[in-house]
C-alpha cells in the first residue's frame, strides 16, 4: 500500500453508494451480534453467580423454564434442564410460562419471577418461586400469583431491580393490549420487601405505549442504574415478526417521569438483518442479551454494550450522529435541506481547510461499519477522513445530484469510548448529512 503523506492510508471503500433510506442489508456490518444459544430460547434472562453464568427462557421443548449455563457471557452455553419443573397450582397447564427473571436475595436464596396463565382469570399473571441454587429446582411460592388484574388484561414480563440504596423493586407490564389493541400497555414499578414477594406502598407508572412505531405494544422491561440516570430497556411492537424492537427510556430518578429515546436501540434494520425482530432483552454489565427469529424459533444473541454519557450503545446496531452537530472549520450548516436527516446538513466543505469533526462512540475497541450520508451534485467528490487524528483514508462520494442523499460506507478501527472523525475537503464538493456507526 502506497504512502501519501504522514499517516495517510488509502483504504478500499465500497464504490457503490447506498440509498438514503438506510437499508441495512445493503452492506454487511463489521461486528454483528453473536448467536450464543442456537435453539428456541426466547426472552432470555441472564444471571452471574461468581464466575459462572446462567440463562433462563420462556417455555420451549426444553422445559417450563429452560436453564442454560456457561463459563462466560460469550459461552459456550450448555442446556442444563428445567429450572421450574413443578408448576404452581393456580397456573393453567396447557399454556407456556413467559419471560422468567432470576435474582439472588440477601439471604442467599434465588428468587424467580415468571408469567403464567391463571385458571381463575384466564389471563396471564406474575408468580414467584424460590430455590437454593441457580439451577433450581425452583418451587412456587404462595397459593396464587403475585400480580393478577384481569381488568387490565393481566400482567406479564416481570423483572427485578435493586437500587443503590438496597431497595428492591418489581417491574412488570399490564397487558392492556390483550383486551383491546386500543387499550394501553403500561410498564409499572412496584417496591417490594427484601424477600421480593411482599409489596411496599403503591405501584408507579413508568411508561405506556404512545408512539406509532410501538404498534400498540410495549413490554419486557429491564431497569439499569447509571451514574447520571436510570435507563429502562423495553421492547416495542408485535413479537411475532421483524417489527419487534428494543428501545429505552431514561429518568434522573425513580420519582420523575421517564422519557423515551428515539430512534430505537435495536431493530431488524439497524442490525443489518443479522437478527430478525430483536427483543426481550436483558442487560448484565457490558453485555446485552436478546432474542431474534430464526425460522420458527427465537435464538438468543449477545452483543457488546457501551454507555455514551450514560445512554446505551450496542455494537452491531447502527447509531446515528448528525454531521451538523459536529465542530466545523471554514464550513457552514445548511438548514431546510430537503430529504435530509433532521433537515440540516454540513455545507461549504469546499476548501483545503474545510472540515467537520464528528464524535462517535464505540462500546469496545475494534472494527466498525460507518455509513456516511451525503449528497454530491457536480461530479464525484472525495473527503480525507481522519480517525482520532491518526489513521487517514480517502472516502469517495459518487455524484447523484444535490439533495439526493446516498450513503458511502467504510470500515473504521475505533478505540473504546468516544472517537473523533474528521471529514476534510479533498476533491470537488459534497455535503454531509450524518454518520451511522455499527
């Protein structure tokens, strides 16, 4: 490879531009999520005990609550049997158990929340079970479910959360959409006693389905505390197809409203089609686990998770950074750009000293796919791209006309955390809209 000045590398980039629609399957991602359980294992919940990992799933051919074990988050994972072989008396034997959650209590015992259909109400309800070890066998607690309100459509998808002050909480969803697609599905937060079974005070609404992309459904809550905010992961859309997605909302405290982030964290499109309908996610440290369709089964996948100013970023899922949000030199922001993302772009990148610095985030160090949204109208243009002030390459922008937005892809090696990409004028003229990183 020929040198073209200090630290300048000419790297091969794809010459065919991608459509502005961002169709993720047009070029493979550098690091797609990994299938760690290549079998039906939906709604995974993952627990670490010492150096060992355990995962639990919705009912499948492997058991009422299948459990798998591994020496690390990445695996290899081995099926270890059925964690809940004895079903509670109140549960319908003909229907599956959904979305288990397992945590360790202060007394050393293991608490499982699960969802089962009540024979009395014919609705799905939240129950509890206890065991002395993570593999079980878990034994149901009490003569009935913990949460079961038929009037709100039943209750599903329980999850445990222990705050920094030691207070324990139960999250779950009221299944209003099971009664009527027009009824709300709501994520609730309920404080519980240290045993995880007795309730303390009233429950509090965190979020409800109120966005068109959610298709009337939100579910699968998981709560994480970060230094500056609480992050509530949840799924949106119908779980039966590719429209299912993983999303999140944030709040500075449990007493204040949670605000949903847009766009979603993971969709079939942002994952480049590598996972179909990513949802039912669980978070453990710097790993995110979730399921996706593979034929008629839902496999479990793992991806690296990072925190950009305490907001989640998943390696392998496209995250967008608007070019106009960068630092400019001898260039300008053009508002009202027809068809552009957020309606604004960086223009005037016309001189040798014209550039824009765009900061992007990498959960871990490694190779990432970049897709640069651009328009070029007076012949094919090029920019010199510098990564963190060191590695450089030339990026080509085939001309398609002004305000005709396309994507130019390249593979970048990024450091963990924030990285700076400088796009500097090289040949002819192009406007920059955004940079997608996965």
